[in-house]
């Protein structure tokens, strides 16, 4: 499960894009669905990704036709090879 702590303005949603097909292969138009935020400002989204894979990704803010990439370097997360069920990322903080 991907998690990020970030504030938004009305109409904005947080999405994930990355280097694997499940995260859109770096294509903003193929990024994940909007993340959920019942514990705002923490957003989360369960995404099935291949076990034993190191993925690169970034969070996006989408508001209508506007997309803002978070700053900084690409994020990296290695999915354990022996996972039984789900694995959570840390709760990230938006990189300006």
C-alpha cells in the first residue's frame, strides 16, 4: 500500500506514476486512480505490484486537466520477494 502525507486544495487528488505498468510506466495519463484520504492529510492506495521488484515512482497532484509532479529525485521501494499478502510503504511526505 502506497502512503503519503500531503495537503491539497479542493478538487485536487493525489495519484502515483512509476516505472512499471501497474504505475503507468511513467505515463501521466496511465497513472493510478486517485488515492483515498479518509485520514486526511494522509492519502493511501493499495496497488498490486510484482514481488521481489524494486520500483521507481513519484506522486502527482491532479486537478481537472492540470498535473503537478512532486519535486526531488524519484522514489524507490523494493517489494519483498517473500511477501504473504500486502506490504506497506512508509508514509512519505510530498517533495516540493
